[in-house]
C-alpha cells in the first residue's frame, strides 16, 4: 500500500481534495498540504513532516506538487531525499491526482510515479474548433 501527499501554493491541495472527493469519493492514505500566504517555509516543513508521519506505515510515498521548484516541491524533495520508496512530482493536475489516488495500492511506487506523469500529460488538451464552427463564426 502506497501513500500520497498533494501539496501546493494557497489552497491548491484543499481544492484538489474537494474535487477528488466529488469525483472518486474519499480516498484513504492521502494527505493534502496547503502552503498558505500566512505560512513560512518552516510552517510548510512542519506540515509536510506531519503528513509523512501520518503515512508512516505505507510501502512508498508519492508527493504531487503544483510547481517544480516551488517551496512545496523543494520542501518535499528535501524531506524525502533519504527515503528509498518516495518520489516527488511537480506540475500536478486533477487527472493525475485522481488516477494516482485510485491506483496507488495496485502498483509499485515506481510504477505509480510513471503513471502519474503519463496521466498528467495526457490530461492536457487544447480544444479544436471544427471547420464548420470556424466558417460560420460560431466558435468559442
């Protein structure tokens, strides 16, 4: 069984928690850590340490953060650097979080990491207007 931590700036994690719960129901062994405007990086470190402690019995832990290089990402990397079965990914989106939340106990942490990256990339699409909509001027 694997654990998942979702973290990001502002209420990013709380917002994703709400969406995951709406779409896939409450999922076990997931911690959501917000980095609020009122938080220092020390506060964030305490929050992520608490999340890691809550997932202590898990075989592996995947941390999904909003931005590569942001404080949640850098803090998670620093705190998991010595853990064998931990990975940190930046650029999280809702599709990535839902898929990893649902599949986290069915695969290794390495497979979960690759699955997260793939599902995150595949969820990014651009709407293409049909030729008829472009011609008739009824596009979005």
